[in-house]
């Protein structure tokens, strides 16, 4: 299950903006969870657009290896904002992407709402949902067609810190239930380390890879794990941020 993504010397620029990505090359194995971290506007979201086929590389290519026939067939994305249709219930928003003529759509939607903890809100409209609940509905909708590649573009950036941690926990439960290839863009290094198996650190624009950090920890994870702290220091160094000595009593 899942699809391997292979980025081969991918470069991309835009008129008036200049080069955004420079010789980006990495393999994201099938079923792995990878996060992209880097400075603002360095090209992380551009990478997601290239994966979806919304933009094309100026040089290089992105190859899909696995069960899917093409990008539209294997990918789904959840954005920073839930983007739920306000005139549809939670149930109908989640089922919006499903072909009602095929399979047990009602059963599929019920299973997804159970998975994200929204079963009792199936008939609620988006206006009554909290920010965290709306993001859960957005995740359920992205998963409705069982994509082989799940793309997450800062999915929890608009919620408070406590809700964000709860959503991270929910995301890990979802991933453990169905470990599809997942690529998440985030500015939150703690979030990347808590959720991902690998963190790709990008430079300023035009972005290239400055480090790849393998997170050798299983799921679920302990947020206070000292090994995560040391990896955070490494990522900060890759981003050009000086990490203070923890033994001096200072944080990062």
C-alpha cells in the first residue's frame, strides 16, 4: 500500500520571483511519513503543487512508483484552512469526494468520522464546529478516497497550541491505522519530530536540501524524549539558528 515519490533534480521558478527550488532530489519511500521544514516562502508549498501536478518543474522530474496510475489518482491534500462547504453537514463534506454509486459510501464515511472523533457531529454544519473539529473533518475528507499519498500543508497552523497537540495525536492514530505515504509542510519543528519518520530541512530560496534527519522512534511518541530534543538542535543548526547549550540552563 502506498506510493514511492522520487524527486530527480527538480528545479522551479516563477516570473517576477526568480528561482524557488534548486536541484531538489530525494526519495520518499512508500508508506513513510516525511515532514518538510524551512524558512518562510522557501518553496515548501511549491513542492506540494508540483506533486499534485498543479505546476510543472522547469527542470528534473517527479516520479511515482506504486499502485497508482498518476497524481490525480493517488494524492489527496489537507490545507491550512479546513475549506468545508458551509451548506453541507460534516457527513456530507466528508463524502463530497466519494462516488456515491460505488461501494458502501455511508459505511466509509462513518468509519472516517469514528477515526477522527467526529461521529456525534455527523449532522452538524461547519459554523458550529471549533477550529480543531473543522480540521478533523478536513482530514477525514482528504482520507475518504483512501489516497496512497497524503499531502498536508500546515494543517494545524490556525489552531491554538493545545488543540494542535491533540490534532497531532489524532494524525498519528490515523497514520497508524493506515500508513500511507505522507508529506507534511510545517514550520513547527516539534510537530515534525513528533509525527514524522524523516525531517527534510530546506535552505532559503531557492530551496535545496541542507539536511535529512531520520527520526528513529516508534509511535506513539513521548514529547519529552531527550532524543527529540537533540534532533531539534540539529534541525535548528541546519536552519541557521544557533542552538544554546542545554546544560547552561537555556532553552532552544
